[in-house]
């Protein structure tokens, strides 16, 4: 008998992602982050230009001042209907002004959580137009990393929950990490012409500080002891 393991390609993934977009239509004004940058919740990711909003705010403030003066004049001559119309214009202007101020406040877009930037480099597109809802930066949380192995359909029947697994990542091939099979996902995918199923692996302990989503490597799932003759010939027999 000899220890037998199933070999599968593995990828580091994360359960928690944040898709950060522009708060309103505008253009990119500044940004200091790039893919690979580690950010904390509340850090500024990029800013959207507010020059047009500031001009609009000035115009609305002028309209409010004019409507307020008109309301005072109408009150002085006891023209109540006209005074009420002017006061209504003041209220409408103040509501518009509040919306403008909220946009100006939201122009500096901040990170919603701790993590690392894995996609998006707005600093290379300063002055470029952005639309509300479009994803500008994608952030992955490093605290929710896990490993997913693509196990061939030919070996899937031998894989079971709880089996020990050794992982080696291409980023640091000298290190071996111990994992366990957490669950088998019934969702087939073709990888290099082979029908595979994703197997989620849980890590015993904390991942390395250098781990990043998207890293790849090789996972060896321990199946148990098998005769050498079976190991050498089971593919042909199957």
C-alpha cells in the first residue's frame, strides 16, 4: 500500500467583494490607488469633479436670495398669494441646494471595507467621464479567503468532505499549506478540455499575509492508502 492523492489545480478566492462606483455622473478628478493597494474602510479611493456642481450651487443660492427678497416685498405690501408663491420658490430652491450639497459631500468616494484593490486604476483615466452605477474599483476582503480546487470528474467519486489536502501556491512553491475538503459544489466546468467540479477547501489556521485572490497553485487531496498496482493501473482499468 502507498498513500494516494488526487491532484487538482487550485485558486485562491474570497467570499466578500465590494464593487465601488461613481456616486453621480461626472469625471474623475483624482485617485491614489491602484491594483494591489491595501485599503481600510473609510480611505478615499477616488474623487469625482465638483466644479459644475459648485456653479449650480451658486446659481441656486442666487435664486433663493432673489425669491426671499421678493417674499419680503410681497409681505410688506400685504400681497399674500404672491408672498406664498415666493416662499414656495425658496423652499424648492433649498431642496435643490440640499441635493447639490449631498453630491458634493459624496464626491470623495471611500472604501466600504478593509481589503485589497484587485481591479480598477482610475488614476490612469483622470478627466475621463464616469456614469453613476458603473464599477470603477473592485475590492476583495483578505479576511474571507478560501481555496477552490478544480477536481476532474474522473476523481470526484473518491473525494469526500473532511479529507486532508496539501496546497502549494506558485507564488511561494517552497511552502506547503494544510487544508481540508469543506464541500463539493455540483457545478461542472470545462478546464483544459476536462470536465471538472469545484471543491471548496478550508484552511487550517490563517492564510499568509502575501495571499491574494486569484493566486493559483496545486492541491493534493489525500484519498487514503492504495496498492501500488492499483495506483499504476487504475486509469487504464477505468
